[in-house]
C-alpha cells in the first residue's frame, strides 16, 4: 500500500523549536513529507537542513525567502508555495505558524499599517498568510497549527492593546510579546470560527523553553533550565508535533489550545480571547490588509 505524502508549509523553522520539529519529521521513515519553509536567511537555513541526515529520496524540503515584516514579501512567499503545490497537484495538509519575535516596539520605531514590528510578525502577516492559503487548506481539509504561548495569561485586560501595539509606542518587550501572542490567539479562534467543518485549527503552547533564541537581542532574560517548568528544545518541539496529529478534541469547539503537558487548556486560562467582537477587530480580511498595505490589484 502506498503511503501518501504529507505536505507542510511552515514559518519560524530556521532554528529553535521550529527547526527541531521539522528535523524530526524529516528523520522519520513514514509518512514521506514535502516541506516548504519560509525563512529570512535562506542560505543559512538551507545549510542547517543540509546538515541533517534524512532520506532525500523520500522527503523533500524547499526553503523560500520570507520576511514577515514585509506584507508584499509575505504574499510573494504564498504565491511561490502555492505554485509549487499546483505543479504536482499536491495538497496542503498542514500550515504551521511558528514565527515570533520579541521587542520590535521601540520608541519612535516605524511599522506596517501603524502596527509595531512584533505585531506584524507575530500576528498580522501570519494571519494574512492564512488568508492566502485558505482556499488550498479548505480543498485539502488541512490543519492550521498556531504556536501560541502561556504568555497570553499576562494580558489582564484588553483596553490598552490598540494603543500599546501601535508602532513606536515604546512599550517594553515583555508586555509587547504577551500582547502580540494574545492577539495571535484571538486570530486562532477567529479562524476556527471561519473554517469550522472545513479546516482544523489548533493552538499549542510549547512551554517554557530557555534554549530557544526567541529573546536574543530583546533585552529580556529567560529562566534557566533549573526552573521547575523548564523544558528542552526537543520537548517543546514534541508539543508542536502533537498539535499536528491530535484529534481528541473536547466537545466544546472553543477548546482548541493544547498545553505543553499534553492536555487541553481550560477556557478560564484564555477566556479574554474568546470575545468574538475582539476577534473580529484584530482579524482583518484579506482585502482590508491588501488595501491598507497598498497591495490591492
């Protein structure tokens, strides 16, 4: 019996958790994977995966340029990816949205559409990517995996989001990271509503991972591996991989958030992100994004 190839498109897989997760998929004998990665530094990412010993006759990996702070470049990545799938009439089984940055909201710093850079990278551009891949995902009955964070619990109210996430507001890196991950989770719930019955949407927290490069250059300090909740990069990657395959969803359709210890988070943890009006506010349509970014055709 022939094993069908699984196709996956991912952001944020150049290093850390994303790299570890993709490496794991490539080094498994079954099923075969066709993987398309978006990367800021294509040569460095390609070299990193070239060093991974995997069966290249069974699996394929393509690295395409993707700068998530540039919406035109984000659209170009989606078009290149879809063209590759169309050439061989391939499905899109998984869209893995893992990219994230800290910082990006320094005083006076510009952004896209008035958003700070972290807001664009952590939410807006990946939300836009989901719009661009929507038709293919629906056709394939695929799955969207949003790599979220327990940091959403550090947003006690939503009143200041609009002001704080404006470009150059000067809000500190930790607050900005928590707020952008909160908005990203709003997006996961929004997409769950839009794609219900057509595409599976899962959010996952990989846990506290001191070994990632997420805080590099941000001025933030992560706890060490001695912290009781700390997990290795490999353990965090396994949480992401679980989100690709878990089908034991709770009956409540709003429970889509998988914890790093393998349970479905109760809604009281992320209750503020379940506000449908708030989801709608922070999840613009494809047409709205393109109009505001000057990309309308």
